[in-house]
């Protein structure tokens, strides 16, 4: 793999940012970059389904649309008898039906479903139209998307398309890195709920731009084979989420004790003066966090290498061409999640 990826290192670096470029243009893209774990409870989030169809079914509603304009909404209530029977509820009624049949309605990641499919699942529809209401995806689907993307990259290796491999490998690196950022796992993603607005860029951009080139150690050891991608990606976002309190609390304590006139400075960027955290203030926060940003950088580097390697192994270890450069056109990957309103798209990236 080394000759293939090293020969295309410029392409990988340039196109790793493509997912961010289409965040506001491609429906369903924004929610792939984060997951608001704390919206669903507290660690270890034992009730949060680890598979995407289960998560959508868990908080979704089946809308039975009546000719009169009224809507009967069926929602998930609870699982009975060893998780094989589901209790569904409306405002006035409850029914039970096989969970596997209900789950199948949510499998393709869209809000479109045929009336016949819903009837076949056992719901007693009375209206003439039906729709799915996904109340889960707007709060982020990052670990679910990583699992799906893992399969997609594996298939690219199977197909033997160098352009497709490079496109997906570059974009996979972006999503894996997002998963290593603690603030990508919380609804308080920019400190806006605790009076710390701007902390996202401080952690994710300012600290690396000041210290990454000189201070960070990027030698992380050999890639490791990933036997269970779902467990692997959920482990990453859980580890990131455990750091959220430390990120917020260390910044809050430092801001309260550090000289106020030494916290923010002005620097010239692209011919304009920009207000940004001062170098020594940033260094003090990095020290207070015990080098957390470098550690997450290192973990993400090792994870990306392990993902590329594992997808290649699962594809049968195909021969990769020793090309010197690629100019693959980047196409928009199919949306995993249904489109969400613009109001759910985050503005911090």
C-alpha cells in the first residue's frame, strides 16, 4: 500500500477537505460530521442503538396521512419478549408487531417508504399516504456514517478503481479525524451553551496551527487490523466524548485566572487584522489539557492508517498500481441520511 498512497499524498491532502466543502450544498452531509451524544443521555449511552436503522426506528415516527389532512403518528414504545416483538403507540392506541419487520422500514436511510411496505410490516394504516419522520439523524450520525463509509472503501478496493480508492480514502480521513475531536460529540459543540463561544476553533484550529508543526510527534506505530468496525468507530467517539468536560472546564478555569489583556491578540491574515487567542495563552491551555490535542491527532493518524489497511485486507489485499499521480474527479457520495433542515446544519466549521 505504501507506494500507492505515498505517490498520491498531494491528492489525499488536497481532497481530505472535500466533505467540508459540500456541507452546505449536499443534503444529509452536515450530520455526517458529528453526533450529539449528550442529547441521548449520559455515558455509556447504553440505550443508544449502535446500528443506524435501529437508531432511526428508535426515535422515528411512521406518519399515517389522512385524506382530511390529519396525521396518525406511530412511534416506538418498547421491545418485548427478548427484543423480537415491538410495541408501537399512537396517541390513542398500541399494537405489537415483529421488530425485524418494523426495522426494515428504516433501513435505507431515507424518509420515503411505500404504503404497501408499512402494511406488510403490520401497521393498520387508515390514510392514503405514509411517510417516515426521522427524529434521530438531525442530531448527528458520525459513527454510523463511518461504518457505512468503511464498507464503501472496502468495495472500492474490491473494484480496483484507483481514482475511487483515493477519493474515498481521503474523505474517510476527514470523517475519522472529526470523530477524534471531543467537540464533535456534544450539543455544546462551540461552547455556546456555557458562554464559551469560539472554543471549537480554538481547540481544533488555533492550537494545531501554533504547535503541530514543531511540537507534535506523528510517529504512531504500524496500522492495526480492525476486526469489528462498529465497535472500533463507537470506541473513538466515546473516547472523544469523555474528554468534553475537560476541554470546557480547563478553558473556563484558565480564562478566569489568566490576565485578560493577554488572552486575545491581533494577527495579520491575508492582509487583514484578525483577533485570535494569543500564543502564550494557547500554550497555557494546551498545557492545562496535558497535550490532549496532540494525543487526539496521534490517535486519528493511527486510526486512518488502520482503516485504510483493514479495508484493503478485507478486499482480499489486491494489487495497487504504482501510479505517480491521480487527478480523479471528486463525485458526491450518496447521502446516508435523509435531508435535514438548514437550521440543523452547524455553523462552526
